[in-house]
C-alpha cells in the first residue's frame, strides 16, 4: 500500500503544469475535447486515429464530477484547468492501478518479493510517471495491459476459464484504449500453448476461443463505432499507420529500434534494463521455458515492429515496461538470494536485496523527483505570455512559431475589439506558406497548408521582408521549433533565417528553462518536452522575442 501511495503521489505532483494552457499538441487536440463532444451529440467519435476508450471514460468522469453537460462546458469555456486536471488525475490513477496489477502478476509468476520489486521498478520508472501528468491515452492503456498479464500469469500457474476470460477482457480494453496495447495477445497465445501441451482437457482450445470472443466484445464495448461505423474506423487505422510511417522534421536519425533501446536506458533505467536482459537469460538457464515464451517474444516483436516505423517516440515503448520490470525483478531477486546465502550469518539476509533495490531504483527515482520539481514551476511559455501582456501593446502584430495552443493569444471573457477575431494580438498565420517544398514561389494568391512539424522547412530570410511589409514587428521564437533546423537533415534556409533575424531585429526578451551555466539540450522529441535531463529548471522551451528594426516597429 505504501508503494502505491508513493506512486500516485509522484504522478499527481506537478499535475497542473502549464495550465490553463495545454502545450502538448495531442493532449490539447484529442482526448479531453473528444470527451466533451460526446455531451453534444451521439457517441460516434468520427475519429479513429486513436481509439476512444479513454475519451469515453473521461466523459463519464466529467458527468459525475461536474454534474452535467452545462456545468462542464461552462468550466471548460471560462478556464479549462479543472477539466484537464481531472483528466490527468484519471490517467495517474490508472497508472497506479497498473502498478498494483504488476505486483499481483509478479506474485503469481514468481513470488511476492519479485512482484513487489517489479511494481517498484515499473511504478517509479520515469516515462510512465511523466506521462501520468498528461491527459493522453498512453498511461491509461497500461492498466488493461497489466490486467491481461495478470490473467495470463494465472493461465500459466493454474489455467481455468476465469483467467482466459479475464485475459481476453484485458487485451480487448488495452487495444480499445491504444491500438498497440493489444500486443499482449501474443503473451496469451504463449500461455495457451503451454496449457494445451500440459493439459489433458479437451476444453483448452475452447477456452482460447472464449478469450478471443470476450476480447473482441470488450474492444467493441469500449469502441462501439469501430463496428457501427466500420468504414471510418478502418480509414482511421490506415491513416494512423500511414502517419507512423512518415518521419517528422527533427526526428532522430538513428533508426527506431536503436532509438527504443536507448529509451530503455533512461525511460526505465540502465540497471533495470540490463537486469531485464539478465532475467530473460536466467529463465532459459533455469528451464522456465514457458514463462520465457510468454514474457520475452512479445516485447521483442513489439520493439521490432514499432522500430520499423519512420516515427518513434519514447512513450510508444511503455506497453512493454511491465514485462521488462518483471524480468528485471526476477533476476534481481535471484541475485539477492545467491548473495544472502554467501554472506556470513551475522549479516542481515535482507541486506543484499535492499542494496540491489536501491541500485535498480536510484536512477529513475532521482529523475522522477527532479522532473516533478520542474513541472511544479511556471512554464516558460506562461511566463512569456505574462511579460507580453505587460510590454507588447494589445492589437500589435506578432509572429509566433507553432508552439502554443489556440487559446494562448486570447483573454477568456475579454475579447480584444482591436483585432477581427478578438485575439489580444494579431498573429501571422504560420499554418500556410506561399512557397513549394523546394522553396519555389507558388502562383500569385496561392498558399499551401503546412503541418507544425514541417514549419522549419518554410523559413527563409525573405520572410523578414514580408513581416516588415505587413507591419509585423515582434517575432517570438522557441527551441521547440528553432532547434529542429540543426537536426539532420539540416535546414540551411531556416538557419539563414534565424541568423538574419538576429541582425535585423533586437532581442528584447529571453527566457531559458535550463539551470544557469549548463549546456542546452539539442532538440529531441522526448528530451525537449519531458525534462529528464538534469539541466532543466523550468518546464517549457527556450524563448526569444525580437523587435524588428524598421521605424514603425521602433515607434
């Protein structure tokens, strides 16, 4: 119980970070907004890039917490902070439930000691803790993933209808929360093979069939329009697969498999990652072949499959963390047993286990505590906005890179009459460009849409003349965009743009998230937003505000 309290505590510490603004694009766009749309019409999400189970759950939670559609809509319109805090807490609670289920799974497969250590490794791992602070579906998926693993462990240890059915429920709910969460179906098939070869019951194939049917029912129950509106569902899955196979500007060039192996070293920790590898080997040496068959091939295949995609992010690796924690704990407890038997009797038998536990948890716990401290401080974008309100006149024309949510330039309940849309400042539309991907001008009057992750590919020095010609005096840049210009393949035109900006404008404001006298973090889709590196003191990007030199801007 004490471990669960600690795990929940580190998940809710700093949970208000960034609010009332939501700076994670996926958090702003997907799950909470979708949950709110269910109040206004039927439950068809009309969107299947992500499955809707988490959004359905949030809809129910919002209904119970706020007491109805009108109350939650008023809260969201005036200040969305309470809505997002509640959604983030739901994610944190589900992440803590996953820790508890990991403990139970370890107890079934090995021993209570292994289960407790596995729960600690998984519960304090950096990535699951960090993403418990965001209303995304990554952490909620871990609860049904671990439920399926718990039931699969029951199939290995005792078999029976109940465990098969529960495993099916876990697989179905996991896939309905995040499609890749359904990978534990491979673990279920391994457990079925063990049960089939070791049992004389003819009902074993029926049990698997029942598990598959129950899993499908659970998936449809949590994602009903996958069946009702199958065409839209299938198109959403195809679009998700297509986007995953298209690299983002600024992605690490090392390749997906290598990137995920690197992610283990900090997202889970060096010691647990190496211990998990040792645990997989030890299972074979001890001839626990069936446990190995259930726990090892599935995450390996998961990493290979995900690593072959053109896009890869550390959080996409999290579904395999519970298995890695179980393997690491198994190896660690085996080593502790050997050491305790080798030590003199006057030495406490628990000492080796305690020292090994400290070794396994030190890196992650240090990173988690540091990260929570960072998240509890003001975001650099919030601080920047407060400065702009004081120093940049309302109605002024500004250029701000695509790193802010849609409501960032508005003051709730106080629209600015000096701008057509009510924004406090008139913003340059960075979502469109008048050049081709090869920097050739488009025909007069034509423009093309540019995704935020391709923004750097549209920058060139001539843009500064366009700003000046249209009286855009203030340019706000941030490391979340500017940092991509130097990532291979480099963007020479964007680099030239930033160089020209420093010559044609005056830097009037600067804020950095880093501790003084430390080296800034090169752009990375993980370490630029999750604050694992010790250099971070504040959440958010490094920001510069420039004022152009032209006479109108000076006045």
